[in-house]
């Protein structure tokens, strides 16, 4: 660093500051990035677009940017935008078949991120989340995705233990490992009051052309209405929706869950 404390290349330093913020899990709007760097919004926009081009950033909605594959270390077969387009008919199918809130999510490290959803029309319903992130081990879809990891990948992912979450029922990696064995056997994940109080869910994976999981589809149901006797019907709808999404991605239909 120079004696006056200024970086030798301010444009590079600004890009690195943005990368550090994205790496720490922040969502940056153009306005927030401009304020952080002390530059005009047009400059911040150009820098974010440059990071997006090199996959250090990805745009999560019309205004926000988060860490991209180059930072997360996750090689995405499909972009969030491609998955959202491919899954939209499936989300509507789930809603039409069940009138419960249907959601599309992907895994981001130890979290899942909600990409899209269709909300139930019932008076008592679960609000759809879009853009939010929660720990994967608390979510039905997150559990379905985690169950597809092999042992070394699981160990690496949770080398620092499980992230804390107020309503989590699984609190150790040992408990999660044992729980995922059951998820693998049945082919779907269930969440009962784990993401938040009074909310339950059931989820399955969507696979890419090579059979690898790229996303999950879930039904979110108020716990007061969640009945284990309805699981078969939920799974029929989810299996059809996952197969529809996979076909729109060019994938083979997802394997039917074991019941």
C-alpha cells in the first residue's frame, strides 16, 4: 500500500471490496454497493456487471447481487434464471393439485435459497419466500438435496458444524447424518416446524441430464393442516412436478419416491 493509504489501482480495489462483501454472504444492490465504495451508482453497476460476467456475482432479482459460482465453489449446471423458467409450470401444477404453497429452491453451501413459488389461496396458508436463505438441514427440500451428497462432500460442507437456526430440531452433524439416511431411503425430505413455528413441508429433488440434483421442489403447509395420511398425494404431485421440470431442462424424469 502507498504511503498515503490509497490503493495503487482504485478500480481493482473497489472490485475486491465487492468480492469480499459477496463472499461474506451479503446481498448487494447497486445503491448499497455505491454507498459502500463511495462512487456513483453507474460505476457500482459497471463493477457488479463485470463480477457477474466472471461469475463472481449473480443477480438474484432486479436489484440484488449475491456471490456467484466462482466464489461459492459450486459449478451450476443451470442458472437460477433457467431453473425458475423451467420450474414455473411445475409450481403452478403443484398449486393446482394441492392448493398449498409450492416453492423452488437451490442449495447454496449449507443454506437453501428460494427462487420462486406460488402461494396457496386458502385463508390459512404459508407465505411464499423468494430470495431468502435458510439452513438446508431445516428445510424439506434442503434435506432432499443434502441426502444426495456423498460422505466426503458432507464432511467438507459441515466441517465447522451446523449453522444455528432458532427452530432447528437437528443440531449436530451426527444427528443430521443419521436423519439423511432415512431421507435417502424414502426419497423425500420432511420438515415439521423446523424452518419456523407452525410450518411444515415436504420436498423432492429435480435432477439434471446426468442425474445430479440441481434444485428441489417443496410444498409448504401450515402444521395445523399437515396430515401424514396426505403424504402419498403430496408425493404424487411432487413427483409429477419434478419430472416436468426435469423434462424442461432436458433431464430424465426424477426417480419416484419410495413410500
